[in-house]
C-alpha cells in the first residue's frame, strides 16, 4: 500500500517535526519547501495526501491549493492545510481554495498523526489500495 505523504512546508523545524511524527507512524514523507516544487512533486510522487502550509515564499498555500486542483488526477488526493493563520475566515478561504481540511499550528504531537489519518479515511479510494 502506498503510504506516501507530500508535505509542502518552508519552515525547517515544522518540517522536521512533521516528518519525524509521520515516519514514526509508518508514512513515507516527500517534502517541498515552496509551492512550485510542491505542485511538481504532487504530479510525480502519487501522494496519499498533501499537507500544505499556507504561509509559503512566492506563492501562498491558497494559490498552491488552487493549482493542485487544476490537475484532474489529483482530485481525490486530500489537501490538508497546516497553518498558523488563526484569523476568522481563513478556514473558509482554504476550504474554498480546495483543501479537504485544516490543522492549526503549532501542531500537537500527540494528536497530529491521528488528525492526518482522519482525513485519509474520508477518501473511499484508500480502502481499495
Ligand atoms: Mn510557512
């Protein structure tokens, strides 16, 4: 079964923590530090889901989510926004841009992987892998 997650995150410490927690739980992590690289990798690495930071250099996560959604075969790949934005309306904005769900930073190491898995189980295709 494919256990590959794509993490698009420009902050080294956040990426380190997410990778540590996810790999400890048996996921394979592919990482990109900017949106353009992230979209490119999304098209090539067949990820189970995409974890997307919103505050990225050059292109925001909103733009990246919209770009990912332009590619038809990524339609069923959940996009999980991971962001420190706590402003009212951000959740609606990122969901409107195409994200499946939303996790707030700082991430909670005790619940992070379970939250990610909860979004994966919403994808009925996963049960067929
Ligand atoms: Mn960032």
